[in-house]
């Protein structure tokens, strides 16, 4: 049986790009794939649970369904879930039904005629209510499951999901069969939270909870009567593991041991190991050795139970060894105690105890002696409280206590590990272990993770944490239960010392000594310090985020993760490999917007999937460190560190925008954002557009607004969207993506580094140029302005111009449809008309200069604008059309009436048409468009637009001429797609 991942793969492959990326929700950005594959996956999971737990009648019914439909229950649910919204995308007509069958045939059980019918009927019941063709079993065991899955996918947050699960009738039905629902709700993401998210899900799975749907704020799970809650301590342990992996308790303790091995403490240990009897001080040894012998004698007497003998010996001790020589002088001069050393580590006493318990006997002794005999300057030695009366009997009693503590440490180091661990835990209660993260982790978990399937954290100590609060964390506001860490360390770790205090803490006294305030008064909690360390290291902003918000099936999220992580890892490195990335974008545009594995769809050897594989392999190969991709399993987001700083500049956005849409099309949906902080990625799904950046991208907004206009119109007219409107409206996501791809292709494909122009600046200028042309399809298909032209006046082909022309035309077509529905006017497809001009002109004369190729248009447009003022639009059009035709005839040196071309009419019948007619039509259309734009645009913009129009016409002409020549020199058939379908069409028309 195919696993869920394989089923989802099959769905992705069976849909074409426009179907895949259809927008299916009016209120949020969910693509058809994102929504339907999610409903399918959730239904599948619920089905497996139901089947597992079913007994009695339920078991029989499920069996009966499987036998009758000849397909496994969970697969029936998957297919029905997938199909529940088919009508929305494919319509209810015969053609739609045909397409649905085609898609189902690609999937397991899909060739089953009976099943296809059942699924179609189910799709209808999921939308409306009862349909008599369905039998009782299907109504009880399939429809409700699909509806629960669909409901989960229609909500916007865990907050919305919880009450819905409690009140739904369908859920009640599932509960009768033993299904239980649970949730885990989280707060805005932090690196820590993202990093533990997968571990939390694993814990839940371990306890029998199946993750169903991920919202931006958490997870909904399902279980059966056997599922058990996760213990708090297990969760706690996971966080400890993560934190210690960053702060490195181990590394620090190893370093301390290394230092201690160079101290007199080690000599003492070796003496104790060699001789179990007290050593007498001998002549001829140096003073230090003499004292060591004394220490040894005292310790062995004590260990042998001769307390008084030990005290007597101590009286005879003339000198003592400087504690620094023994252990405390670990760092150059002065005494540094155990607690001081540990201050640098943000750690837990458990981690320390654990390390000591696991260490060798020698290492244990050293660490224990250091901990017990030299806890800190003023503190008494530890672990020998009962001996205090003895110490009082002798002078310099504290020194005796210190020696006896070393004896206790020696004794303890020989005990079994668990005893050592317990004892160390006890001792550490008396030593301030730097900053302990324990209470902070407890507070963090109790505040940020709320769940009905994870046990609540134990009660805080009597009086609560707050009662003990020293002050509050200056970053997150958590009450500090100890001194916390100095803010200045945070600032240092962010490498932002200068001005850091002013930026982050604006509430300071203006004339205060900032340095001393930073050191003394400002404290932060260790978890914020953890975040700072991480941000400074591998995860620095800005972040490129792919989010599946507001909700996605957990299994689809896993599938997405697998597909995008390698791409995400290399996306910020587009800079290093502009050519390869451009090639990839071009390949995807050829397969019209989707990552295709099918090289038949695109030119040979240009399968985007293969290109991507190759690119990722090469970029990873070059001494790449571990991936810098963070995967948030409790918030369905992929976070990629793009590195550059908190201030996200326009040019950063301009560059990241060239690769951001790649993530979305590889994943088949979702939102993509460029954000400065993780908090900005919390709910990317709430945005107005599927692409979000700190600096709005005007052309993305233009597309979205236009398509939203269709919906607005329906709202104004107080009605639902009609089928035809819906069909256009749901192309908005695809159109946004296509437009962004074209922009990306132009930047990555055309940048040459000539003139020392930095790639980011180039991207920024291209974006600005795109904004400056008020008619988007023309802006997208326009050749670069001279400053950005890689050819620098040389007569070379403009790379990828074919993909640019074709895709811009598709954008124009889609936007035209949207405009017609939103505003009720049918716009002239300017870009398409320019293409017609270029093609016809090239057929008449393929050797024209830029000046000559533009001349008829330029002359006619100029006159059109002049005459329109004086004579009115209709007369102006009539006069200038004649002038235009004369100019064309003159330029090309042909009689337009005699030159004819074979074309097909509306009914597909072939006929001959003269170039006069063709050019006449072209100019009339163009004239209409120009006159309309003139009224809509301010004059200064309009002038620029005409220039772009002329450049664009010439570039198309030139491209067309070159393509035709290529074809003549290479008679081999052009692979479908690479020659542009329009072009192909026309070629066929002429040759037949
Ligand atoms: Zn904090």
C-alpha cells in the first residue's frame, strides 16, 4: 500500500500548474493542492484510527465498504477528501468531470469505476447535505470524516478549532467510535520553540497521538482510548537537551577539569591513591610537598575514622597551601570559584550532576573537591557540616574544614554514579550555579505551551516565582528568580554594543551612565540569552519564511518540509549562482509555473527537478556547513536565515524576491515572506497577499487588488461568486507567482556584473523599473532599460526573452479576464498586440534596424495623440491607421494588399488574409489601448510608457527574427514548449 507521502506526490504530479495553484478559499491563501491534499491526508489519518479501533457494527460496516468499493477504507477517504472541492476548480460540466476522472486515474484505486462514482457523489454530499444515491455506511463512515477534515482546514487557528471540535455533530459521531481530539497551542515563534517543536510532536506520537492539522499557533491531534498524556518531565528534558547543546555545559566542565589537572589537587589525589596509610613528612622534600604530606595524613586519618588524630595533626601543620595552587587559581591570577566558573554557562544542576556522575574517578574527585572545598570566597566548605564543632577546637578552623571537604570528595568519588548524582544535586542547592535555566524552562513551558494532552507543569515553589523576583528580564519581561544575565552580554553577542542600549532600552534615564546601567541594572533571562546566541550565530535575520498558514495537514507539512528544505538551504545563495538559478526559473516557466519532473513537458534536459537537484548538490558540496533551515512543526513554517541584519533594506527584498516564489511552487502553495524578526512570521497567512515583505511589492499588490475586485463586486451586488467568476478569481495566486517569476528571471538571467553593478542593486533597479511602468504585463515583458541591459548595445540575443514574452502574455490574459469581471470592461491586450505587430513585421521584412522597426509605430502613435486632441478619437484613429499602413509598406518595401498569410478563422477554417488587414487590426487595437491608457495615466508616466512600448515592440521583433533564423538553420523539430506554443501554432498555420 502506498504511504501518504507517495499519495501526495501522485497528486502533485497529476495536477497541472494552474490547477495546483488555484486559490480555493476566499478568506485565505490556500491553493487547491494545499487545501485538498490536506483534507485528503487528515481524512486518511482519521480513517486509519477508526479502522484500528472499530469493532462490532462499525468494523462490519467498514469492511463492507472496502469490499464493495474494492479499495482500502483509508484510501477511499483520501480520494474522497481530495475530490471534495473538485467542482470548485473544474466546474460541474462534462469537461470538468472528465478531468476529475483523469486525475483520479493517476492515483491508487482511481481506475475503479464504482469508486469514481462514489467519490463524485460524496463530493456533492460534502458540499450540500443528503444525497439519496449514497448508502447508510458511506453516510456514516465516510461523509462525516471528510466533513471533519474539511472543517479543520477551514478554521484559522487552534483557538478557533477547539470550540469547533467540541460543538460539531460530526466530531460527536467520531467520538462515539472512540476517537479523541487534543491540541497543543503555542506562542509566537522563537528559535527555541521551533527547535523543540519536532521533539514535541515525536513525544505526542509516542503516546499514541496522531498529528492532524497544524495552525500558525499550534497543532490539533487525534487519538484513541489507548492514547496517554505526555509527561511534563519528558517535555522539560527535551528543552534541557536543546539548551545544553548550545551552552555546552559539557564543554565548560571539561575545560574546568583540564585546568584542575594542572593543580596541586591532582598531586594530593595521586598520593591518596598510592598510600592508604598516613605519610610522615620526610627530610629533603620541598615545603609544598611537606604540606601535601600533611594534608594527606590528615585526610587518611579522617577516612580511617580517627577524627581526633586528624585534628591533632592539623595543629602541627605549620603552613598551608595557597588555595589558588590547590584549585581556585584556574584563570591566571586570583581565585575563581566553582560558581564563578559556571556563571558563563547557562545550565541546569541536572546537567552538571550528570556530567560529574559520568566522569572518571579522578575527574570526579577534582570536580567534587573544587565544588565542596572552594564553593566561593565567603561560603563555608560543603558537605561536612557535622564537623563544625571539631573545627572550632583548632585554630584556623576553616582550613581544616577545607581539608576535610577534600576527604569527603574523595570518599564520594568512589561511590556509584547514581549516588554521586543525587549528592551533587543536593550540594548544588547551596552553591549558586551561575544562572540556572531550570526555573526559566518551567516558566517558559507553562506560559508558551498549552495543551490538553501534555501534563501541566508542577506548581511553582510556595509563593510563586514572582515573590522571589529580583527584577524582570529586559527583553521578554519574565520575572528573574536570580540575578539573571547581564544585558551587556546580550548586546555583545549580537555584536551591537555601540548603541545597543539605546536601541533596545529607550526607557533609560537620558543622562545616566549607560555603560554602568548596562552592566548593573539591566538583566535578562537565560532563554533570551539563548536566543541572542543563536541569532548571532547561524540564524541571523532577515528570514525567508515559507508558511502554510492558516492551516495545513501535518502530513502535507512533512511532505513540504522534505521537498523544500534543500531548496531553502540554497535559496539565499542565488547570488553565487545567478546563471543556474535563472536556468531553473526559466525551466519552471516553461512548464508554466510548477516544478516539473517530467522532461517531456519542457525542453530535453531542462526538467526543473533535475536542474534543482544538480544545483543543490553543487552548492552543498562546497564545504557547506549544516543546513541553516529551521522547521517549525508546531506552526507549519520553514525559516531560512538569509543573514544581513535587522534592518531589511529594499535591495535585500528585491534580491530575495527573485527566489522566494520558488519555495512556493515547489511546495504547491503557502505564503512566502521576507521578515526581519521571527514574530513577523507568526501569522503570515493573515496578510493581504501570498508574498509578504517589509517593503510592499507594488506589482504583487496590483495583481491581488485586481482579482479581489471580482469578489468585491459580488459583495457589492450581494451575491456569491458565479462559476465563471470563480474560475478567474482562483487564478490570482497563480498570476502573482507567474509575475514574480518573470521578474526573478529578468534579474538573475540578465545581471552580468558589468559596470561593477552589484546584484542586489541590479535587482533593486529592476524592481524600481518595473514599478515605473504603470501597465504590469508590459512592465514584465519590457526589455531592460539601457542602464540594466547586459548587452551594452551589442547585437546579442536577450537571454530568456522567449519565456519572458510568453509568461507575460499569460499574465496579461489572466489580468484581462479579471479586469473584465471586476470592472466590466474588456481591456485591449497591449502586450499581445505588440507581439502581433512584431510577428507580422518580421514576416514582411526580417532585416530592419531598431529605428526602422519602430518607425511606423512611433510616427502613428505621435500623430494619434496629436489628432485625438483636435479631431476627436474616432477621426484620429482613422487617419493615423492609414498613415501607419503607409509607413509599414514603406519600411518593409511590400504591397500590403498582395502579401498574404494563411490564418484560421474562428471556426478553424483556413483562409488567406492580407497583411493590410492584419496590420490594420493590430493598429486599431493598439490605438484603442493607447487612448484608454492616456486617460488613465498622468502625462509624465504616459510619455515613458510609449517609449517602453516601442522598445518592447522592437525587442519582440528582434527575438522573432532570430528564432525564425534558428529554425531555418536547424531543421530538426523544436521540442514542444521551448519554442513557445503561440509561435508553434502560427508556424503550423503557415506551413499547412
Ligand atoms: Zn527573557
